[in-house]
């Protein structure tokens, strides 16, 4: 990287004689628009600007223009609220960045950079503090990287960085990148290669949206001496749209917030490609939504302690995967390729309607008591305010009087009561009944005496009931007899008194 920086300066000085230049002297004041502060006059869109250490560091408080701005060690540049710095390299053919930062740049207004080889380049001593708006490649393409960082970038919670029409949106090389605000990549014009390439440390506390990247939307590298770490913190949000690979992780990617990777038809290879020694962690109370295939060939297990929503066609490779939280498989494709490395310590929820036989009282699932979540309740509405009356929370079981599809919402709560998750769930009650025959081996006549039936139970709504010849059966007063079908053979009888009831439902 040092060699790269040296080459940049060498190329710059080889072109300096061919371009209009103006150097900041700061002899009169800090005002950018004061000619007395420049040795070549107030810059225009054809001016290469050099800012060195001076009595007064420049402050832009209105509209300012430049072909290129170089902020050298010992100097600083400030753009105030409502001020605009417009950088456009249309008149230049060199490969230098629009804004080269070797020290501190603070933006409270707007920085627009267009028609450059690189948009912004920070060397190891550079710091970019953005409290306003930075637009790179919005009206003129950037040939290489939108923002290349070897220093420190801080994007404040009220700030926005928008990058369009570049080769790679952000390259965080040896730098430290922290986002509290909003980063938008490829929203207006797509990125021709990668959205974010992270070789170092990136912390996201805000929103990152990568709309359109032709190759990989978010990539963390692991190649000595580089090791990429990307942390999406609590309440932070990452959304990835069009890409070949949504996430390609070879370093460490940790999610405490929410990440949505891909949408229907937007990912062509993998939504998540976890490879080499990649460490991928979805923490407790975090949401990771994978809307296409998962390819996990890493030597480390994917660790899910939160909610992992999976919606994909067949063909995923689960690889090593420890589920301590909840997996919600929206289209039943998570296990399309069996994985011997899958370990279940939490809940696996399929979106397809489960089919139950009402002759028994089925559990909601074979839910373990371990893992990070427990079932708080089952409800009839998404707001989880109307409990399902046929769910018994004590036994975690259902009792269905009729066939049909029952739509519920399960509310899970983490063991520390820090968060809750509500997921839709359907049950298709389809009676697969068996035949039950009256034997009279009990008291000889009572429908409700289980010893009078060959299965040792009283008929339920799923049973094909047979009363054979010579058997005389009575449903006692105020009692209810049920069955799926009923056959009373010749020389047999069934007595249903006035206050008794017989209900046969031939599903």
C-alpha cells in the first residue's frame, strides 16, 4: 500500500505542470473563497488543489469547486453545514483520486465527486468524518474504487454516503471503517464488481444497502496480512439486492442486528458463500434472512443463536452448522442436500402445514427445552394478542375437533427475555383413521366403555366404527358418540336416546 501511495504522488507531480493548480496558503483567513488564501486563485472545476499546513486551515462555507483536492499531512479541510464541495475530473486523464486525504477532512455539508479514477482515497494518516452527505459517481462514473480506506472513516448517524457507477464501492484495506448513518451503494447506477471489499475492520451501527453489484455485494477477505472483520451491531441493518454472491465471507462476519441477503431472482450464485476458514455468527436476538442458496465450505461451523430465515431453491450446501436458535425454512429446502455437520440444539420451523391425526393429541413439534428460545405461546394473530384456544401451553399440545387448515402464529422468547420472535405456522388436520370394532368385552353395551372396543379406546372422529352382528350398543343419555364412518351390521343395533347424540363426520 505504501508503494501504491508513492506511485500516486509520483503520477500527480508528473501531471502538475499540465493542469491548473492552486495551493492553499491560508495567509489571510480560513475562508476557501478568499483569493488571498491561494497562490493560484480560488479553485474552479479545472483546478488541482493542494492543501498543506498553514496558519489557517481551509473552511468551505458556500459552494466550492475543484478538479482534485489533496489534503496533505499537517493540514485539514472542513465543509460546513449547507456548503457544497464539487469535485469533477472530466478535464483530467490521470489515475488520481478526486479527494486524497492524508490528514483530517470533516464534512458537515455535501461532497460530490464525479468522473474520476478513484473517488476518495485515505492514506494511513487520513481521517474522514462525515456528518453530511457524500455522493460519489452520481452524475459521472468512477473507473475504480468509490472510497478506498487505509485510515479512519466515521459516518455519523445523520450522515449518508452514496456510491454509484464505480468498479468497487468501498475498499477497506488497512483502515478502520465505522458507520452510524446510512451507506447506499449501487442505488442509481449498479457497481461493476463488488459493493464492499473488507480487508480490515468494519463496524456497522446504522444502515447499509447494497442495491446492485455485478459480482459480490459484501466480501470479507482472509489473506495474510489481511483479515476482514465485519460486525453488524444491535439495531443495525444490512440489505443486499442484486449480486452473483450476496455475502462472500472468508474472515469473520458477526450479526447482532438484521441482515437481508437477496430477493427472488436477485442472486445468481449464492446468497451466502462462507468459505475457507470463514467465521459466520448470527447472535441471539439477531435476524439473518437468506433469500437464496447457502454455500458453506468453511472449516468453521456457522453459528446461529438467533433467527435464521431461509428461502431458497434446492441446491444449498449446509456444511458445518450449529443451530442454537431458530431456523425458519420458508420453502422446505434447507436440507435439500443432507449435511452430516448439522447440529440441532434449538428449533427448526418448517413453513409447510404440518399434518396431524386427530385420534391423538399431537405436540406442536418435538421441541427441545435447550437452545436460546422457548415457546411463549401460540396465537391467532401476528400481534400475538389472541391466544389459540386449542393449544395447551402446559403440555405444549393441540386438540383439534375437526379437519381443516389452522393458521397460527408462534411466539418465541429468548431465555433472557431480551427479545421475542413471532413466526407464522399452519397445521393441516387430515384424519387418517383406522377401523375400530365393538366387541362387548367390557360391560357389553356402553359405547363409552373403552373395554367394549377392540382398540381399547372409545371411538374418535377419525375412526371407521363397526358394530358387528349380535352386538347391541347404546349411547347413554347426555353422552356424545363420534366417528368418521359407521357400519351397523345385520342383526346388530345402535340405540341413541333422546338426550344422547351421535356425530359422524365422513372426511
